């Protein structure tokens, strides 16, 4: 996607059921300006339906100029869809949701990071990997309380217990962060099947060495499966690159074009830049 502000977004994604689970209950979307992962829960295909429903709700933003309010509203719509899923007595479908939607604020592009649950959103900027989202998990709460150390977290028996989700029988406010997009930012969004198998050093090494987002996503998922693949694994990688404005006197384009896959269809005019 090339915005009037000179932003180019290039995304890639990979997913694998892993070595233990039969079903892949993760879902994801990559389509400018939407890059998200959902990890469903509930058993007996409920998780698959929950994550797919959440991603379907968010995918309506693909190809549009999006404001933060649009994202907040779609997340609530996603929650409503998940809550409607019927899975039988005593059980509730639920899903995590994590990732970025690129939004416009005052004519500048921002990563709007959303997170509910224990999927994660990271940013690699100037070679440094930073976890933006904070897990909604029992393990994170133990970490926050100082009851366990960072080294004890990955193998902890409660590592799969999430404290917030869309659906799953509870009201859970998502967390949001609005971050200005740097000149060369790379964002990773992943399900916990990746971070259960690979630590941040191993993740950063792949993100730094693989030039193409698609290659980076595939290598991350392959390494996680090779490392054990105890859960479904999904990785979404998106690069945001701010092009220099070589002709500052030229009028700014109000249309947004897809560049990630060579698709140069103009956006519908009524979706023009909001200021
Ligand atoms: Mn998972």
C-alpha cells in the first residue's frame, strides 16, 4: 500500500498446525492496512470458528483508509460475532486478537496495535526487537507480581491460560497502542505457538536476516515447528517503509494503492484520506 504520505506496506504470513494438534485454530489476515492474528479456543472446532469470525470482522477494513475509531468499532463487532457462536452447553468459544491496523491521524500514518489475549505484536526498529503487546495470561500476572522470573515463563504449566479474550464468556477490554511509523519498521504478529518454541533472540535473528516479510514469516513458523510445534503456529510480518518525499511541492495523492503484491488498483474515491 502506498499512501499519499509515502508509506509502503509489505506483508507476509505463514501458519502451521504444528506437530501435536490436528486442527489449526489460528486465523490471520494480511491486507493493507490490516495485519492481525487470532488464536481460537473452545475445543471441538469452536476455536477455529471463533478465530475465523474475529478475523472476518476485522477484514472488512482491508483496502480502506481507517481511523482508530473504525478499528475500535470493528473489534466490538468481532466480539459480538464470536459471542454468537454456539458450541454446546457449558462451553464458550473465544479467541485472542493481536496485531496492527495502519491508521491515519492528522495526515500521518500510525501503527494502531490491538491486543486481547496472549498472541503478540512485536516491532523491530533500528535492529532492536520490542514486544509492544502485553500478554493477558496467568504467566504474565505471575511475572508482574514477581512470583516467577522471565526465564521461568516459557515452560510454566499455566502458560496456556489466558485472562482475556474475545468471547469465552467474559467481557475483556482490548489494549491499544498508537505508534508513529518509523522510516523502516518491521512488525511481527504471532500466536503463542511461536513464542512457546522460540525466544525473543531467535525471533529477532530471523527478522533481521530475512529481507522479505513472506520469507521471514515462513522461516519463523518452520523453526517453531522444528523446535517442537506443540501448538498451532502463525506468524505475520509487515514492513512499513516511509519513502522520501522527493517532490514536496507535488499535490499529495488522496488515493491509496496496493504495492505489496503488485496490485495497483486505485481505492474507491469515497475512501479518500481523512484529515
Ligand atoms: Mn495457541
